[in-house]
C-alpha cells in the first residue's frame, strides 16, 4: 500500500513547518498539451538506436547526480528530519543512490546491445538450478560491486533451459522495442523518491514507451527537480510530468492518448481503476470480467511482508544480529516501505524465541519515534490497532506531535483471522506469529505454507538462518525447497529484499501468476535493466554475520557521509569513489 493517485487518503498528518512546497495541480489544457507532445514523440523514440538511447541516459545521469543533494534535502524536510542528521542517509540510498544506479545500468545495457546485440552476461554468472531453469547472478557484476556489497549476492531465476537461449531472449526483447511505441501513464508512488523514476525507466527503456509521470501528491515536491534532471527526455517529447490528486489521475487513466498504465499504489487504487468504486457494482463487474480499463496494465501494490526466523541454535551474537536485521528493515523510512517487514514468523517451541523477542523489543525501546508523515497513516494505525486483542500490543515511545509509537504485537495465532494478515499495515506496526514446528527442517515447510496461504501479497519475503547451520545437508536442502516454495517476487536470505529492488538489473514485482481480478502485489515486472523475459523470482542473500553490517541496521554507526559515498559509487564507479567510500567507512 503506497501512494494513491485515484483515491484521496486522510490528511490528518501534520505537514512539517519547513516542508517543501508542492506544485499546483496540472490544468486539463496542460495535460492535453503534454499528451500531444508525447504522442508525437513516441514514433521518434521508436526510431532511436540503442546507442542514442544510451547517450540520453548518460546525459540524464550527470544531471540527476548534480541535483541529488537538493532532492535529499527536500526528502528530509518532508519527513520532518534534519538533513544534517544520520537519517539523511536513508534519503541518499533510497532516492539518488538507487536511481543513479538504475540509470547507469540501463545505459550500460543499451551500450552493450549497440556493440553485442544483447546485454552482457558472463558465462560464470549463469548456473543451472536443481529443479530446472537458470540462476543468473546480476550482482556483483564487477569489482566495484564486490567492494560496495561485500559477500552480498543477487540472483535472478529464469525459466530458460540453456544460457544461449537466455541471450536470444534478451536480444529479441530489444528488437521488439524497435517495432513498438506508445504512451504509458505511470501513477507514481509517494513514499520513496526512486520508485517513480525506476518505473519510468522500465516503461521507456525496457518496454519502449514514452511516459507521462503523474507524481503522487505525497512527494510531488520532487517533480520540478525530476523535470530538470530528465530534461534530455522532456525536451524531446519522450517524458512529461503531471501533478494533482484523484481528479487528475482519473482524467489521465481514461484518456485515449494513453496506451498503457503502470500503477504503484494500494490494491484499493488498483481495483477502483479496474472495477470501479467499492460496492456491489464493483463486485458484479469483477465476477463478470467487465473491465473499466482495457489498456495493458502493470502494477506494484505492496505486501504484508514476512520474515521467517529459522529456529536453529543461535549464539548470542547471532541472535542479536538476527534481531538487528529484522528491526533495521522495520525502522527504515519510519516503516513506510512496501518492503518493510510486517510479520515475523517463528516456531512456538523454539527455546530461544523469548530471548529473540526480548531483543526485538529492546531495540524498539531504544529507538526514538519518527514523524508518521505518510498520508492516512494515523487513521490506518488506529483502525488496525482496534482489531488487536486488548493488552497484546506493546508500545515504544509516545504518540505526540505527529509521531506514532513503534508498536509490536507478538503471539498472534496462525489460525486466527487477524486483519493484520490481510491488510498491509503501512505504518509502524510489527507482528509476530509462532507456528508449530519441532525443528528447523519442519519450520522451513510450515513457515512458507503459512505465509503463502494466510498473508496478503506476493512481493517479497525474508528468511533468517545462521550460515554455519547450512553445513547440515538436510537443513541446506530444506532452505532451498523453502526459497523455491515461497510465492514471492523477491526472497532474501539474511538480507533485506530491498537490495533486489535497488539493483536495477533484477526484475521487481509480485510473483508471476496474479490476475486483474486477484492482483495480490501486482502484475508484471519492473526495473529489469537486463531485459529478462522469463523471470520467475529474484533471490538475494548474505552471511548473517557478514561485515560490514548493512547501513540500515540499528546499533551500527551510520552517517550521511557514508551513504552519500555509496550513492556516488553507484553513479560513477571509479577508483576515486572507491577511495571516498573507504574513507567514509573509517571515519
């Protein structure tokens, strides 16, 4: 659940006193003129060579990086945090850091297509999977990745029987782009600045469509900076921007000049667009399959994100790291991410369960509350908390000045009909569910079954397990079966699935198989700079006790200079920026 472009959310949140100014809503005549320019530009874009498209992206990359400090400052002000504080690091990584990497890898892909006919994938990066298909390592791709992300790995599973067929599929994907064109409407997300930009990159350079980006009201303040950064595309009629609320979104969705639609938002937004307002008439349309919109539609609609903590025998340090891993993912961006963990799954009889939950609560207690800046968060928090059994929820911090307390709800029964299983709590609520499993192998069967069947969404999930236990052949095989069984687009092993989101090279979206009638976390893949055509899922992994710890983990010394240096390396992977990152690490 993220920014809605068709429905209006609650407005009870305080907008910080020094918050950035939001652009005025676009007028109908401005929208018509923008669509006219895009319709004219679509054919010109179709005729561009791969090298010409890459040169456009290289120009955008330089401009985007130049404007990144201003984007970070605006994002901090909108979230009520000091741009000079450690919290600015979140903005550097989730905004410019991810964005410039995606721009760069799309440019590299197009340059490789111009030279080789297909994106470059080294033979050593492709491995057959035991159950069929291939695993393609998309990070690390080079020495710079190995320095930036030591011991972290991102693999894309593809339904392809041979590496040579993989290259053929990628080459055919680009050839299709040179024969098709059109105008895509991107309804942007409001919680993270990079989401809308990555959606535009995918629609333009992986699908071959020029784009109209409708900014979410929640972060529309970034729009003017995006327009300046993307001026090489805007000036040529390949990209345009729109601002406003539900009325502007509805006008654009129904416009005949729009050929395709991408939605990043809530499932309610999706259903309103496809089936109409909530009520009996919507359900009748859904049953009859009478769509209100028949254009091609892709979407990313959030998730009740689970973390499965394997009930192994942890050392004290491993147990502490496991807790920091979960809480770090939960705290980032004040819990307003579609990849934020919402449900911890444990084993009821695990001897270390009480100690693990105590470590979770200790970390939450030690963390200052954040401004609950996202529209509708307070109302959703109250509505979901009202469904929790009295006395079960634990609160850390006070509700005041727009802040909400970190809230932990342990011990929910896996057999219950808890609304927190079916509604993404896009706010600061974390739950825990113990399943009945007598050992780690049984847990790796029951845990995936529970989250697949009882939790809403198919976007991402995590598994935490000490690496030394994977020397046990039975447990290692059980983990492999569990990763395969988890019906999610991205699965993380001891690593936040957000790493897969941020790579740009990996497809991002809900697990394949959703429909317009039951979209779950969405339809289709985004990002996907390497143009995979038969992706099944993305798997990211890291050692539980790897060093250095991820920058989002609590208890780790973090500062904006480090995250800015990591972002700079993504924009321009050079020895100079490696040295800058190393210096930031030791400061």
